[in-house]
C-alpha cells in the first residue's frame, strides 16, 4: 500500500508515523511544499512549543474548540491529550505542565518536538520530499492520481491524507472543492484588537493578570491575562475572544464594541462591598494615591478618569453615585475595536474543508474513497494554550490509523 501525506506539519508527521506503525509494509511519503517540514511547530509557543494542554480548566470542549468541538469529543475516545502526553514522553521527550495548564517540553525548545517527530518518521522508513505542492487529485478506479504544481511529478497512491493546514484564501482549497467537498470560507482566528483610544494606548505594556472580556450585545466572552499595547489590546483574554468570534467579527469587518471587566469579578455586589470597605478604612486618602483591587497604578488612574472621578478626590467624598459609576467602569469598560492585527507567525484560521464533507469516525472524505483529512485544513480550530496542536495529534493519529488499515 502506498500512502501519500500532503503537508509536512504536525498533523502530517503524526499521520505518517501512525500509518507506518499500523501497516509497517506500506510505503508512506510526506510531500511538503516548503523547504522545511514542521516550520510552524518551530515557532509555536514562542519557540518553546506548547504542544498540548492538561484540559483541567476545560469543562466543555466548546470552550477550547469554538469550531469542531463535537468532532474532537468523538476523536478523543481514540486519542486524547493523555495519550499525546504519554506518546511524547515514551519517545524520550520529557514534558512539564505549567500553572496555566499548558504543556511544554522540559527543554523549553520546540526543537525537541521536531527532532522527536523527524527521527521517529525516519526510523520507521517514512520518506520526506520537500518543495512539492499538490495541484490536483484525480480519482481513478483503484487509486488516487496526484498532480503536483509546476510539472514536478505525478504519482499514484492508494490512500491520501491531506494535512496542508489552514490558509487565508479560499481558492487554496479549489482542488478539494472540485472533488465535491464543501468549503467553509476561511477567516483569521487568534488576533489582537486595534483600538484608537489614545489614553488607553498610552498605557502600553500594562498587564492585567485576570480580566474578563466580552463582545457587547453577544454572549461571547473570555477570561485571562490582558495586555495593553501601542495598537490596542492583546493577551490570552483577547486572543481567545477573537477565536470565539472569528466569523462574527469578519462579517462586521472587525468593527465592534468590546467590554472589559478589569477586576475579573462579575458579582457587582462584591466589588461594591470592596469599594465601600476602602471608603471606611481610607476615607481621608486621595483616590489617586490609594487604589482598590490589585490593578497597575497607571491603569487605576486611567479608570478613575473614565469614571469622571478626580484623582485628588478623597475616598470619603466618593458618594453613592460615584461608587456606582466606579463599579460600572471596573466591570463594564467599553472600547471601540477598529480592526485587527495578525498573531505574528502563529497564523490560525477558522474555515476550510467542512466537517459535513468528512466521515466523523475515520476522517475519510464522503466524496472520494481513500482520501482523508487531518488538522487545520478542516474546519476545526482552537483557542491558544496547546489546543490546536492537540487537534493535530488527534486527527493525525485517527486519519493515519484508518488510512493504513481500511
């Protein structure tokens, strides 16, 4: 059996290794369009490779996978995050779980993951061919005919697994659409927000460890650290929100209102009580010099101004009206988003091959026998924290297993 893997990324290598392990006598070939396989793995997690997550903070998979949660729940019965952790450790890569539940190699280097995947692939006899971009698939009676771009070569394969990752342009999926697959138009996911508010941007570099962000008028919300930048807002609380609302935001050309809860507490009564306690204990102190809650000093002064409270005002002079205005500012501070910024090299898209075109148990195409999919080429994507790579390991494992055994 000849199995062709199209795409030398995380899902591609995992599918190739699993296929070769499942059927050792098969001929497994990875075709990578670029010069360096696993290039995206090299930059993920800031070069440290956040390869999975403990999922301890995830109560519902939709929290981690805004698109594809039901499929991932099904596939996790075959290969989940526990299996991924054990897979890498059993092959010599020591892992550590951080306080935020993100899992990294103990070496803190993505090269450990790259070396593990490439060495295991070569040990098993997987062939890796670079500078080959697939242009067309022609189904034949007993095989799939592959035509690569620029007249490089043509090959026949018994099974083909597409692991080309996400792409910002829909026409990149044209050869799959021609075969009958439904394509969900791709749009960016995981990006930062451009906000023109000058007083806010003057606070660039300020970090709030636990903020809650929400899109005004919707139920979409996110929690985590928030970073104020010279262009607006970033950090996990923003990136996760961008993932949840990726398609919604794209439809509105990235123009919408965001509400920020700076104190990470949704119960207004608790916040009001804390402020009242400060009034009682520090009534004679100026509000600009005596902040409440563990907020950065520059941000506290900014929020006082947003609440129309002079910094020289004393806590004892706040009054009920002023207290209510301060509670509202701390918990529901609104800003207008006027665009997005891409997330450096870790570009993630939502969209791609619709899950309606894929068999959920095997990841085989419903339109072309012997054709499988794995990874971000499918309409599955996740928030930050190692969840996207976990999807690659899981889907690669399942597709590789079935492509080699069916």
